[in-house]
C-alpha cells in the first residue's frame, strides 16, 4: 500500500464499511489522518427491543439507489446488561442506562467491548437528563446529571408538582473518579433527553429548558471545563415572545454550528435556526423550513390518532431533526419508528429503508462516531 498514490489509497478506504475503517486507523498515523479526512455521512447507533431485547446496531448509509436511501445495520456485541436504554454517545463511547439498577448510567464501547459501571448516585428526584462529553484540553470524559421532581405519589395517585420553584439538582462525574460531585442547584427545568441536547466542540453541552418567570423556552449551555451554566442569547423572534409555543423545541448541530428547531405558531412549518457565530445573538439565521409530513408507517399504526389530530399537530409532536447529510439533506426521525430524508431544495421527503434482523416496531437512535477509544486510551480525537 505504501507504493500506491494517496489518491488510490483514499479511494480504497472510502469504499470500506465503518467497522473496517475503525480497525484501519491503527495501521499507522498516515492512515489515521487520511481516514479522518474522508467525507462520510455520519454513522448511527440504534437500539431495538425486537426481536432481541436491548440489541445495539451500527447504522450506515451504504447506497442510494434511484433516489432511495438505505441504512444497513450491523449487529453489535451486547454489553453485560440484560436490559438497558441508550442515553448518549460521545467520541465512540456509549452512555447506557441500566434498567435493573434504577437506570444507573454505564459506559460502553461496542467495538472494543470495554465496559464500566459508574459509581452509584443517590437521587431525590424522579426526572433526570444526562449530558456526556469529552474535553479536548483536559482530556477528561465527564457525565453531568440534571434532575428535578415533576410528579409525587400520594394516596395511590400521582400529582404534578408545582413548577414555580424551577430548581434542578446538578451532579457531575469525571469518568475514572469514584464519586459524583454536587454542583448545587440551577433555576432550570431541562426538556427530555433525546430531543434537546447538542454538543459543540466536545466541551459545551446544550439543552432546551424552561426558566422561572419565562413563558417561552431558553437554551442553556454547560462548559465541561469550568462546570458552569450559561444562557445562550436567542433571536428576537424567540427572546421577546410571551407565547410558549413560539420558543425553541430542540437543539441540534448543523454544519458544526449550534442550531435550534422552532415551530411557527401561525404555520405548519418546522423552522431550523443556525447560530453561525457561536454566542453572537445577531448571527442567528433561519436557514431551513420543513413542511408538515407524516410517514406512512405512522399513518398505518396510529390511524386513530391521525383521525383525531391534524397532520400539523402530529408533525410538531413527533419530528426530531437528527443531522445534516453530506448531500445537504436533513435526516429526520419520527416517533422512534421511522427515518426520513428531507431535501430542502426540492422540498421532498424520502423514506429510509432500515435493514434489521426482524422488523422492529420501535428504536432509539443517536449520531455516533465509531472508534477504538476508551477512557484512558485516545486512539482518535474525532468528535461527533
């Protein structure tokens, strides 16, 4: 291979599946740099509970035939857990929640089979959101938990807690440490795990949140180095509104920039705003508009709900923006049951055909960069 021109080597490597590329990074530094430079669509980690409970797959867009997308999935080795939930992915490592240990987090690399149970954290709340990141300067992986109570049980029934205090407990764990540290409380209630987390430059985690005395949502960031929270300045359309339906609903990374998803109150369209210069309010720009769409599989499975609610309502409640593909199209996930590619230029939707062992009725998906990293072994610093 050393005698081959770099263009030929690059052509060969570009045709390899993700698992082979991961192994090829170990050949030499030149190959590692070359593989890093290859432009690929992101790969994905999927968890399905049918036909096998808590089975992990690596998903990769293998081909595009006649305008159709296919995502081929490869079954991955299982961690030593009988039942778990995929919470997050960072730099090749997965954060899993152990169902049989009260959803305690664990760390797992499915390509090396490295697995770590984390120290127990005594919780006093019934709702938690986890952030998982790697700081490229301190070389530390950290897990941050934001938790608060939304329901209490009394007299055999559940009661919603008055949200007026809007306080959440924050704990952080540096992987390799034996204990969690309590960072105090913050005046935020963070949205659900999967629809409101974005990581910029590894060390900055972002969530959509509610705050006391604010009717609409805000975006908060957490710095893995300073371990401090900060509010992100919003565009005028969201920062000045008192209508809770006009705030942002999701955060996502588009072209390396912090981006946010908003549903216009007077429109069926989903809007994607991009912060082109991080931290600068004036750099927010509405870059994409996605019309209402409901995948066929949901119409078949949820026919009764579709008859009750409008297409616009279902679109707002079930759409999650995953990422932008190298083609400039958007990958959308619908209610953990369907993947769709949206072309912003032609304004068309294409169903993604998933190749599984069996036909799952529900899956959890996260963007993933597969590699051979472990907590104390940094083979590749590529960030997802």
